[in-house]
C-alpha cells in the first residue's frame, strides 16, 4: 500500500487504512499541549455507511495516529479563547471547521487516488469529535468527487 505523510511537524509516515475501511474521519478536538488548551485534528478510519449516523463508532482504524500539530488551528483557538474579549465558540466553531475542511480538500486533491490504498473509494468527513461535521466528498480512482447526495457517498459498487 502507498504511504501518506500525516500533517504536522515530526509526524511519522503511515500507510492508509485497510481496504474494508472506506470512511476517513478528520476529527477536530481540543487537547491540552504543554499545559495549554488548543485545537487540533486527527485521523480515524471506519467502515463508512451513509445511512448509519454511528458509522464511526463501529470498527475503527487509526488508534495512535498522530495529531497534526496544526499551528493554524492553534491560532484560531487562541484568538477565540486567548483573551477575555474573545468570541469563544462563535469564532472557533466556524473558523476551525472551515479551515479543516479546506485543508482536507486540498490534501485530497493533491494526493488523489494514493489515499485509496487497496480500497475502491474512501469517503472524507471533517468535523468536531463532539458533534457537527461536513462530508468533503470521496476519493475514487479518478480523484476527489463532490456530491450533496448521500447516494453517491454510499459504499461504491464500481471497479
């Protein structure tokens, strides 16, 4: 399987998830790093099912995948919460989600089918581990596809 480079300083090279894992979750969360709360993103894979809102919580791949160490997400968090007049969640929620979605879209367009490994399709979701998310699209042999239809994001039957 081809390898990919996780985002962030000091990240290790990893291989994509096994073929039966067609869903990739890029999860936003708030870790404490060096005694300071920040925002970051990590990767988990699972058997994606567009009709099951709990698809991510069944069988999971990616335990121990590195956090990205994103300086941009950290900056968003610090602007939102770093001082008394900060906008808090009113800033972090839309800015972190938008940035993460654009970063994953950029990564998917650059890497294209190399994200597939042995799978025929991988659906890309970005969101907060504690709630809301966006479906970016799906990587197929021809690259990244976009659709607002859950039918397109259902497990792909093509070759």
